[in-house]
C-alpha cells in the first residue's frame, strides 16, 4: 500500500490556473472511478473538494475541477485566490475495502 | 450539520493499548460507513480503517492490521478504534471521518477535529 504520488508543491499567481496530479496504479486510481480531493488548511479540518473523480460537493466553487486519465487523477484550480493556499490531498479506493491517500501538495498562491 | 467529535487520545506507553471514540451527530449515523485516518504532525494523511453501516464490511491498512480494531455502536451513534501494541510510530492526530455512503468502499466526505495520541516511554 504505497501512497499515491503527488508533487510536494505547486504554485500560481492570483487569477491563474494550477493543476495538481495524483498518480497511482491500475489497482487504485486506474481501477476505480473513486477518487476524492481534500483541501486542508493548517489547524482546520480537511474539506472535501472533489469526489468520484470530477464531482463537486454543494458549496465548492466551480473553480475547482477534477479529472482522470489512466492511473493519474488531476485537480485543477482556476482563477486562483489567496484562500486557495492550502495542502491538497488526493484519495482513491484501492479495493478490498481499502483506501489510500496521496502524500499531499502544498499549493502556494504567489 | 454533520459533527464528529473524537475522544480518548492521550499519552500511552509503547506496547500498551488505547481506545478512541467518535460521537456523531447531525446525520443518520446508521446509514453511513465510517473511517479512521491519522496524521503525524507535519506529515500527510494515512487512511487506517473503514467500517460499513452494518459492520459487515471492514478494511484495514497493512500498517495497523492485526493491532487495531474498528467497531461501531449505531444505537449510541458512536465509532471506536481499539489500538493495541502501540509503537512510537503510532503517535499522530487521529481523525474520525464519514464515508459518502453506507459501504466501507465509499470515500470520506466529513471529518472530525481529531484527537492526539502520543506514544512515549
């Protein structure tokens, strides 16, 4: 059960778009349409931003979008805002009632 | 409003046991799978275990399989994590979390604030 692979950091200026990747295997990301993304501000509770690869929960701005190709899922944040600066984690179902997280990506808004 | 409140964390010696609890409110607890996730301060999230709505389906991460036991009491709207044979590497903030459906395969949608476990001699 190795963690999904995310870049440790990403950055962009306000108004720009940034994409964070999440790479797994055919046993997790590639095998199921069950990928979620979480936003985690320090000292706060993680917040669900995307589920089922590309679905947005109610209340999440449409600036956040998700996609998947093969064994890699992606989170795109468009129109970056200062409050988007946070740690982002992907998660995937990995079969046999197991789940796995990515190592996290620190998004910096320049 | 979905609320998950963990308790039971604290200081434990290596090799000893600790039982975490999670009190749920604001939703029909009977209908949802539940999870435990931990985070070492400054590190990433680690999924530990999931339990289906009716306790029929359980999953564990390899790192805790055989040492940790997840359980629930739907009448008390509570989730538990029994942690045995604790090691220094088990020191972390432990989150209780809700699955998006009743199946233990469902990913997390809501999280508690966490309870801190420190394993030290």
